[in-house]
């Protein structure tokens, strides 16, 4: 029996022995992070509109002001959109819409 199979079996047994056990927090975080929040979708729509009007994506400061967020919160939402694949960074680190997923059509 491989070590990873042994560990998986041990974890399964331990989970069955714990009454009312819940999935690990990291698993819950991954499940929640698979979908963008409504605010993140609003940020994404704002970025599309800004791109159509200005031919560039808005700076983080503009996103923060538009939604009444702290700079760090606006940056976190944008990084989450990157992680979820709604945005990407080009070779020099600038944000852009992924090819084929539509920015300004």
C-alpha cells in the first residue's frame, strides 16, 4: 500500500470517528472561491465599461473610489478576479481581459 493511500485511508477513518465533523477550512475556502461574489462581478462590469470608454482598464484607485472600498480591498477583489480567470496579467504585469472571454467587444 502506498503512503498516500494509507494517509487517505487514515483520514477517512478519523473523519468517520468524529461525530458531526465538517470538511477542513481549506476545502471550504476552495469551494467558496470557485465563484466570484456579486461585488466582484460588479467590479468586472465596471472594468469592462471603463475599458470601452477609456481604452484601458481602470487603476485600482478608481475601483476603490467607485465602490467605496479601501485600496487594499479593491486590490484583493481584482486579484481574486485574476485567480478565478476573469482577468489576467500580460508579460509586463498589466491587467487585461483573457483572450476570447471578452473585454470590449
